[in-house]
C-alpha cells in the first residue's frame, strides 16, 4: 500500500503541474496538491518581485529575465490582459523563482501584497512622431492607479518606475505616496539605466573597447536634452574631440527615437529597455541583500527630481553622489536639462493635485 500511495502522490504532482485549474486535486490516499503549492515547494530563498505591465512589449522580456535572477524567490506578473499565457509560458523555465499571474484591477492588490520590489513598465509605447509628452495623459493615469495599490499593499517596497515619460511619472508616484502618507524618497526610483546602457555602448564603439569595460555617468532626466552624459567622467579615462562629444551626446539623447524609427511603427525600445531594467532591478536586489558598493544612476528626489549616481542599500537609496567637476559643454547642457525637467516635473505634480 505504501508503494501505491507513493504512486498516487507522484501522479498528483504531475497533474498539479499540467492541469490549468487552480483548484486542488484530491486523489486516493488523501493527497491534495494545488498547482501553485506544488510549484512553491521548489521556491528558492530570495526576494519577492512584482512586475506591473508584465504582458507588454517590455514586460514580457523583463519577466523572462527576472525569472532567471537567483535573488528572486517569487515573481508576480500583473497586467490587464494576457497575463495567464505569459505566466504559463515563463513558469515552465527551470529556475528557482515561483511565478504567479494576476489579471485585471480586481487582482492588483493580490499581486502587490508582500512584495519587496515592484517594477512598473505598464503603459503605451511611443510610436513614430510621438513625443514623450504625447504619452503623458494615458500613462499618467495608469501609474497613478498602480501606485495607489502599492501605497495600500506594499508601502515599504522599492519601486522602479519605467513607464514613460519618467520625468513626469516619478513625480506622479511621489504625489500619490505623499497623499497616502507612505512616501519614502529612498524607495522611489525612476529607471534611467537604458541611457547608461546606450552611453556605454556608443562610447565603446568610438573608443574601440568592450562596452562592459566602459562606465559613462548619465545624469539629469530620461528624455531628450534632459539626458546628460558626463563624457568628461568616462571610465576608463579618455578624451573626446568637440565633434565626438557632440555626436555622442546627441546619439545618447536620441537613442529612443533611433529605435522607434528603425521599427517603423512596430514599437519602441522594448528589448534593450528590458535588459536595462533587469540590470537596475538586480542592483536594487543586491542593495536589499546588503551588498556593499552598489552604485548606479537613477531618477531620484533631488532638485526636486534628478537622475544622479546613487548608492543602493537595504532601504533603497542610501546616498546620492554629487555631479563632480563638469566641463563647459556639460555645464551648458545641465542648465538646459534643468529648465526642461522643471516643466516635466510640474506637469506630473499637477496631474495628481488637480
């Protein structure tokens, strides 16, 4: 009988994986397993991460890459459509993280409860001829709703905002959290990592180096002239001609447009954005774990919002570094960036306060 019970247990385990019904399967021998519980038994130690907008162009590759991160124990995927299919697909990957899907506003709170890190790529993508301002009215409302859920269900989570325009959506998130009494500037970060990824790649091309050996600080914001690469502070130390500086700065600032035009109406930067978002999320998780020396650039509460080099830790942003010495070209660019940023920031604040 013992061998028979073991056989039934194994059949129940297989059935729990294959049957799409969330209900438990009761089999002879009293074995009751739900698919979620069955999978959870293989969960690895680590952090709980939610991706809001997980079925979109950025969300899907982002979810796939986060599933491979050894620091993630539970991965919640939320969207207003298509989440079940994305969840089923990604959950078959043989990595430690347990994947659970959530569909629609009625399941938002379940998706957020208990999360350590929340990543928000939700929103509509930019299309040819569309400015980042054109995205505002749609994406602003989405971000506000999602942040209201975060304030209620996981107010201590680190929040990574990807939804564009970041220069406005991060201030929107801040205002929502302030209204709810949960605002902690250390835990709210706009993801500008794609600007750094592009800068490292483009500078490496000019220098003839491996991009992984190049580190370019990019400060300011995450749109057009607010994106300010500090080419005078590139590592390894190097120098550029005025023509190279102009070319690199312009290409880094317009990298998003380059992709939008190349895709000819089929989308915006999704794959490179997902890659960059995962790099930044991984840095946040290492900070949460208490690793030392985790320094990245992010759009944080300063001046009142500004992308700066920050040190990440258990509470999110532990330290914001000064810009350092700037050359004349960068000082001029900084003034342009501040003026543009002020308008975008106020637009986000007004959206919540109106």
